[in-house]
């Protein structure tokens, strides 16, 4: 146990039997009831001074190196008083100590040395406050003492009130046997609790409810002869442990979080112990390994916070996560949105055009998205960089992309019949087709951007239904809308007018594509004539052969196909016509039934069909010729 005096400008406090720790707090001088020969050495631990005795005991003077003005340390015993001058290296390690004698009648700073010892010996009372020359005392737990105190009070008769012990749940002390003890808990000058000193000179009271830490308690003794002592004010100690620290970051290079402001945070990880004061008003604290060392993924972390009164919190545990998130994926990068996926819960930082956007990938799938403030847009060609940082502060590799704010060209609808709607769009774009109240989505995955949708059998698209088509590229840019109307009506059956050795021709729906199959060959021709005329011929010197079967189909622009027309090649010339009458008013005769007879006479040409079953034909000049 140690006997100690603490001093500040307005007060001196005397402490008896301190177990192992005393808090400097706002004191600037401290005197220990020790001789030089009893001290084996001094050491520094952060802001704390550790005094080691020859018998192995250690006293921690917490905050000795953290006072507003430089703290002074004195040793006082058996009439000898010395100021201890500590010598420190550049690394703030104590390399030695020297002693400067002080007169026993001197006043050094705020300490007055009026006798040869600090206090008379008092045994068995733990932490106490003497009345004579003593102000207030707050008692912590775990053998530590807090030097918070109130203004100095006057002296009382020693036989009436010698010393006090104060806790939040008990007040006790000694005094003149039979004396009345008056205890004021709220500062109104009226006793809230009273008791008597027993025949052994001791007294104890237990408040109905624990007294709040920091409460000033006033104690007065009234002797059996009616003499009233001056009141002694004590401050109720803080025995409440700090809240468990919060670990916010636990990666390979840093473990940090928050704790009670001013508390000392002890972090144990990987067999090493780190101690740091949460000196920030918000209780922020942080520890890092010494480079090039790192904390390893999976290592267990335990963190405790100890306040200035020596109260220690419950331990917080966490596991080191030194694994960086996977590289974010950018799915869309157009003029109004940049989005993608990252590790779920990570914070995604998007940099573009000199601006930085930060968003949490809070979706379970790690989806994230940022947009410029309207009416601003991202510009085509701007470079995008994206990083993801997880909850432990690990940062991913950077992803880069370029903004594409250019919409695809308007899709082309090539076919729109009852069974198929198809066409072309920007290669790789997603084509959305809306028809008959249904929406169809397909990717134009073909290098040429071909796409096609069909109804589910046996359904068909109906003639007259409106079709709308849009294409959206990989960056989310959407094209202008293309509209078309379903045409599910097939063209009329083609007509074969001529089918000889050199030509097959006829009519079909104007604009339709006519497919002619003859002699194992397929010919395709567009009936581009407004009247739908079409014609095909074999490549010279080839000819179509008499008797070959002909099939003809017409397909319109929407892909609807006509009924099939059939015919047979007739490459045999008719027999020579017979002229039976040849006078001034008529030339007539016979020819192949159905053939067209051409009569040339006198520079004039006459055409007539031998429509009679017998092939009769006749031409006459126009009267009066």
C-alpha cells in the first residue's frame, strides 16, 4: 500500500493505502511517502509513470505525463524530501533519475511540507479521506484512486470525525463514540441520512438507492457534548465500467473504433497487446502494426476500455479480415446512370469527370448505382474508376470503364407476320418488342444485329396489331422507337402466264418475292412492277424442257407466303398456221387452238387468238379498207 499527496492550484489531497494505481487527472504535483532507498526504478508507459520498489511492488501514476503543466514528483519520508528529476531519451524512455533535496518547511508549488511524513499511519481502512486539511475524494475500484476534489474545507475536532470511506452504496467512518452523524446527499443543508457512532468508534450507513457517481456528499458529526464538526464533502466515485468498445475497422493494417472518451483502450491481437488512449472527444481510437508487419485474416481481436477511475469494460471480440473485396463490376455506364455490382455491404466509390460519388452496395446481391444531379449528365468518353471498400476497410482493385451516352440506332422491323416479328438492331443490344399487349425481349446477339420473336404456338400475331420496338445497348442507352403493323395475310396465288423453253413469267402481289422451282433449279425474283409482273429465264444456252413441272410461290414483305401455283413447261412450237381464205375483205384459216396468230399483210400487222376449239382464226381490214 502507498501513502500519497496530490496537489493542484486550489487543493491538496491526501490518500492513504493506495493499492497500485493513482490517477493524476487535473493535479500537477504528487508526493509519495517513500525514501530514495525504497525505489528501484522508474519507467514510462504512454502517459503513465510506473514506480517500482525494491520489494517488487509497483505504483502506476496514471496520466503523469499527460497533465496540462509538467507534473512534479516528490519523495517524502523520515524528514527527507526530494524532488525526482526524470531523465528521458528521444524515444521517451526513462534513462535515469536524480534527486533534488527540498526543505521540510518549504512550499514547492502547491505542496506544503509541514512535517516529516505524509500522514500518520492508519491501518485496515482501504481508501480513506482524513478530515484535517482534506478536501473531497472520489474512490475507484480495483485498487485505484481518482484525485477529483472540491474546494478545501475547515478542520473538525479529530475526536468527533476522524476519517471517512465513501462508495456509491455505502458511507462509513470513525468518530467519537455516541456522536451523531448527519449526511446530506442533495446539498440542501438538511440531513438525508443519520446514524450514531458505535462504542468502538465506527459507523456505517447504506443509502436506499446507490448514489450517482460525481454526487457531492456532505458529512457532519455532532458530538455527545453537542459540539458540531465542520462538514466534510466527498465526491461519490465512478464505479461504472465503460461501455464495451466498438470495433469499426479490423483489416491488415488497422484496427479502430470507438470507446468511452478518455479511456485507455487495450487491443490484443496475434499475441501482441496494443494500448492507446481514446483521446478524441468522440472516443475514436486506432492501432496499427509496425511496418512491414500486418494483422492476418482470421486472427481474433479482443478489446477492453479502462476509464480514468480504473473501471474496465466488457471485452469486445472481432476477427481480422484482411481480404480485399473482389473488383467491382460496371454493368451500365450511360449519360444518366453508372451502376453495377460489388461485394454486398461494401462502400463503392465512383470517380468520373472530376466528381466522386460514394454509395453503399446495400442490396444482398451487391447492386449499386449513382447518377448525376439533374440536369447534369455524364458525357460520352469520360473515364470511370470504381473501388469497393468493405466494412473492415479493405479496398478492392480499381475497375475502369468509359461512358457511352450514345443511343443505338432505331431498330429495323423486316418481318411482321402472324408467326414472326424480326429485323435488325445494334449488335449486342437488347430488343424489346411490344405487340398485342405482350412484351418480348431478345438480344441481337448476331454480329449483324439480327433478332426475331415469335408467339408461343398455337398463338399467332393478328393482322392490324401495332408493333413497337426499342433497342437498349449494354450501357443502358435506349434507341428511338420503331413502329410497324402486323400483316398476317398471305399474298394471292401467283399466275403463270408464260412457260416455254426460254421464259417463265406471270403476275403476283406487287412487291412480293416470287420463287420459281423448275427442273431442279430455284429462281427468285421480285415482282417490282406496279402490276406485279415477274419473269425468269434460263441462262443461255440452257432452256426449260417441255414437260418439266413448275411451282411458283409469292412471299410478301412481312414474310407471308402465298398458295403454290403449278404449271408445266411447253417448249414445243405450234404447227404452221393454215390460210384458208385470202380475199379483199378477209384472211382466215386454222392454227393451234389457243395460240395467238400474227398476220402481216400490206405493211400492217394483225394479232388474233385462235380461241375456237378447232383453232379457227380470221382478220379483216378496217372498213372501207
